C-alpha cells in the first residue's frame, strides 16, 4: 500500500446499518431501534464513545449475523443521543476513519468486534501530478453533477474547495452525492487514495450520463406539456377576446360537433382524413371569412350523407307480386320480368344486377312501377327527372372554387333518400340534351356501370361515394334518342299501351275511387256507368296511358260536386247519354270504317309515342304526264316507301292487269289525311302500294281490312315494329281482318285474348298475298 496508514487494533461495539453508508469526516444522525444496536450504543457511551458502523448487505434482515453485513465500515464517534417515543434513539455521529472487522468477539447482547482502524497523517504524504489531475477531474465531475442534479446544493463546491487531502476529498464527495449502496461500499473499501478517486470518477461519469438522459427525457416531456398548456392558454385568450368583441364561441362549438360526427360515422379512410383536414382548416379561419361558409357547407354535406346507413332488404317474391298487382292492373309481361329480376337477386344475393329501362308511352305507369319495386324490396325511393338536363354539373356537381357551388343531383338525391341502397329512378332519360357545358349522358355512363360506380366522385365532394348498392331504374318514351353507349348498359323492358278494357278496369279500380275521395264524393252520391267511362276513353281521350282519362274523371267529379251543392240532390248518375252534359262535345271522332268498299282507299296502321293509330291512305289518278305527288306531311322514309311500291307496280304491270303506259299517261296523287300531323316510317309500304293498285285497276278494297308492313322492289313484305299498339288501334276502329308480315306472327302472343277473338289475322310474305286478301278480284269492277 502506497499510502501512509497507521493500523491500530481495538475492540469496539458494532452496529449494522440498514440502507445507509457512513464515510469518514461525515457528520450524520440516524435512528437506532433494534435492541442489539441500542445496547451497542450504550456500551460505546460508557467507554470512549467510539463505535464501528457497518452497512447491512440486505436491509430487510431483522436479526443480522456476521455474514449479513460488510466487513469494512467506519469508526465513528457518538456526539449526541436523543431518546424518542417508542423506545428508539436518535443518535448524531461523526465518521473518523475506516475500520475493518478482524474478528467478532461477541454477538450477544450486542455485536463487539476486534477492529483494525486505519488512520493517517497528511504530513507524511506527498501528492504527485497524477494525484493532482485525478483530484481536479473528480472536482469537475462534481461540478457537472451538481449542475444536472438540483437535489445537491452548489455550496458543496465551496466545502470541498479547501480540501487538499485526496482521501478526504473522495470521502466528502461520496457523502454528498446520491449513490447506490454497492457504489458507496466500493469507495469505502478502496484504501488507496488514487484508486479511490479513480473509482469515484468512474461512478460520477456514469451518474452524469444517466442524469443527462433523464434531463433529455424530462425536457421532451416538459416541451410537450408546455405546448399543450400554451395552446390551451392561447385558446382561452382567444375566447376572452371574442367575448370582449361581442363574438360568441359558436364556431368552436361547431368545430367540436363536426369532429364528433365525422369520427362517429363509418366512412372510407380517405374521406375521413379529408373531412378532418377541412375541420382543421376551419379552426384557422376567422369567423367572418368567406371561406368559413364554403367549408361549413362542405362539412354539412359530408356528415349528412348516408355513408353507413342502409335499409334492410326484404326479398319476398309473394309480397312483391301482391304489391305489383295491387298498384297496377294488367302489364302481365312487365310484372313477370320484374318478379324474375327480384327472384334472381334472392338466389344470387348479389348487389350487382342489370339496370332496368322501362320504355313506353306517357301515362302507362312507368314511374309508379319503379315506386312499387322499391316498396316490394323495402327500400327507400328517390326520383330524378332528366328532362331538359343539358349540363354535366347537374350530374357531377360543381367544384368548390365556384361561388355557390353544390353537389350534383345524384349525391343530393342520395342524401334525400337517407340510405346508401335506395331505388333510384332516372325519369325521362331519353330527354337528355347536351351543349357547350358538357354532355350529361356521358357523365351517367359511370353512374350506370356496376363495375365503376363503387367510386363515384362528385366534383363538389371530391371524394368517392359507393353507388354499387343503389338499384337504378330508368324510364323513357323511346330508345331512339338514348345514346348507344348508355342504352348498352341497360336492360330494356317495353310497356305498351292499355286496351280499352284495361283502361275501363283501371278507371273503375284506381282512378274513380281516388278522384271521388279527393272531391268528397261517395258511391251513394255518384254513380258512373261503364258506358260513360267507355265514352270518355273513346271520344274524349286519345292516348296509350290513362293520364287524360283521370283528368276527365276529375272533371266529372267536380261538375257533380257542384251540382250536388247547388241542387241538394242526393244521387247523380252519369252514363253515355248524359256524358256530354258534363264534358261538353266529343273531342275526338272515333275512327270508324267506311260505309262501303272504296276504290283507292286503304286502312293502314301506325305507331306513335302515345300508342297505335289507324291511318287512311287515299290515292287518285288523273290524266297527265306521269307525275307522282305525295301529300299529308310525309317523311322521307315514307315517301321512299311509296316510290318503291310504284316501282314494283310498273315492273309487274302485266301480272297486276295495269296499263303498262300508266306512268306516262296518268298522274298519281297519294294523300294521307290529317295533314297537319307529321308521318314517317316504312310500315305503310304495303298500304300505299295496295291503294295505288286499287286506283289503277279501279278495284275496291275491303273496308274491314287494315294492314301494315314494309315493301321491297321485289314485292316482299318485311316485318315492322309496334304490332301490339297497332292491333289495339285496329280493334278500336272495328277492323275484322288485319294483314301482317309473316315474320310478325310471333308478336301475336302479346295480344290480349279478347282482341284476338274479334279479329282475323293474315300473315303474308309478298304483295300478291296482300292483294288477294285485301281487294276484290281485279278486273271485276273494271270499266272499259
């Protein structure tokens, strides 16, 4: 050992200390409570007040043995004793020197140990440069330690500044800093001054590193807390300023409400992030900023859309049939197709399916059928009329850069429906227009495509909305004006006009009870006969549907209500005889057959948007130079069809017994009455050709025969459309025989049985068969 220690052996009482280490030159007080320790203390006071203090290895041991405490401790002098309540003693001691247990000479009633006491004198010790350096290092370590640990007073630096003794310096510094018990003991057991200072330097460096890490963590936490406190403080200040200015905190309440609603709704992640970003923007805006209104409107739309709301679909085919039959009379084929559609949805449990397009004349119940589908599926119903829509923004909305911008009518309708799976009706899809503002039909392509509409993006929302669960239905009067790409996405279901019998039943079952209820009439007050209803159908309306029929029934109800109030009559009967009293003169003359067979007059059949009509074709010949004149506001196709018929007659003049020179000697005038009404199409081809042959051969045509079909230059008769509507018109006129193209035979299955029984159908392949069935035998009535 290089240090000048004087070792002196003496027997001293010993106290094992719990959780505390005492160094030489250290003055400290502690409490003594164990009986052994109290007796050891009393023994020390009776002798020279010296006692050996050793630290227990495990402070939890109540009755320690020699192995339970460290063998190196501190010889201390007892300075003061104070008895405390409860039998314990508070003692003040001063550490003098290191002591080492050589032998335990007594264990009862207290510990007494033969102790080696290590003392030294600085006069016999000379410091070298290494010692000076390590002393400086330890002093600097303490200075840094105190700077990082606020629990140690900075006055400690003044205390140690005058200490030249390296051993004492280490002991004093160790007594002031907070170390682990193992570290304290390590310093105590290091007798060499330089090594002791080196051990202390290592321990201090380790403690400094830990304190730096603690400080770093503390600063980070403090910074976060300060930020939160700062935000809270600033917000409170802002509220106070707003209150002073007379502004309330409605905006901040609104922002909180938006955040709650957005977090509550189950919407796509990207939509939620966008919405919350807009809420954050709102917090940074002044309440009087114009942008606040724009953001509010946007957020209102976001939170009010049914992102996660849908009605539970009930697919019951029996219930669906009952609803359709209850709401609509007739339309057997249409109902069957709709029931097939519903049945497939039940079997496949698929959301995707065909988009139905109901095509038919006005007033036949297209819109109400769509409403019935919604009712039968237990879905909400929403309707959007496309008539006259010419701006693409009507479908997709306007971007938020425009003042007063709003979402398109699709998103608006979904919001109105209140669920993400309604039945959505696009009414009058054939009336779409387009101009420089865009083509709405093109915008609908995405909406009506099940593969694309899962991410329909409205320009205003600028976020995808899933339309795949929406059941889209469209209506149209004709498919001719629907763009092909749009038509390709839809399954067309054609709804033809009602027969007179069907109209009668609809009037009796639905229209009359509805109007009587609206006008305060009962079955006892008004008796409307079947003949009166038939009279209204035949002479006051000319339509495929029942819209005008309902108006005239309402008219009758009004007149009857007025008469009841004025005359106090209890019951009024309306029949065919007094119908004109209520509705005035007949509006339409009923198409009737000629009284006798006519030359050059043939009955044709035509299809119009409001149903079928009969068409009378008149032909007359006169001396001239072979000119052909067509009148009656005929379209190009109809004119070309007439010319094809005349060419066939010229080519087959001999067979038809027509003068081969007629095209040079005679002028032919073809006229279709009701000249103010435009007429077009190829289906009057055989009618015109038959009327021309009749005029040229001077042969009458059977007045009870009507016909339709396209003619070719070879005399073939080609099929045409609208057969059901045309035959209903022929039936209404009283026609007994109808000549149809052979290939239209399959269309007769759609004709009601009541109509079939009253008419004879002749299917023809060429014009010869038409002449054979429509005209008297050529030549019988010829005048030479």
